[in-house]
């Protein structure tokens, strides 16, 4: 009978964190609060979204979307959004579509102004209020 001998150090199997992301995300100029529902989340963002933090927000939202059937991004209180913010929104909606996660954005005045310039064809899904977005979630769940 031969014994197996290991060569080199034996590393433990890495633990996979299965907990959802934190209820908050924060950068130097922006912050968000996530309200979790039964099958989804409403993520409310305020402050300023620009090249310095847009990618970080997109990554945070993507982690949240991994635990969702639906996601509402409430940007009503965002004071400023640059073109990097628009790219982040597009990335978020594309990733959600690939994962079959219903996703919509509630733009405030700063976001609406940017969308008029960057999204004249209205490719980014938007709703006028969180209440309307949640009604859309119900419609989505009935179709599913």
C-alpha cells in the first residue's frame, strides 16, 4: 500500500461569502442606501457620480443584482452625474439584462438632463417614480 504525499503547503479551501452586500455604499462624493425586498432591491443614490466613483457604484450594484430578480436604481437625489455615470448606468442595465434581472432607473433632474444628451433614443429603461418602478416589478413577476 502506498501513501500519498503532498508536495508544498496545503491551502484551505477558500470560503465563499454568500451574504448579500452591505445596505450602504459610499465614496468621497456619493453614497447609497439599499432597501431589500423579498426578491429585489431599491438602491437610492445621492451626491455626485463621476469618473472617480461611477465604476465603484456599478460594481456595488452588480453585487446587489446577484441577489435579485428585480432592481430599482433611485437617482432622484443625485446632484450631479457625469458621462462616466451614464456609462455606469448602461453597464448596470446591460449586466442585469444578461442575468435576466428586471432593472429600471428613476432619474432625478441631473440624470434626466444627462439622458437627454447621452440617450436621446431612450435605450436606458427609466420610470418616473419608485412607485411606478415597483408596479413594473409586479408586471414583470406576473409575466415570468
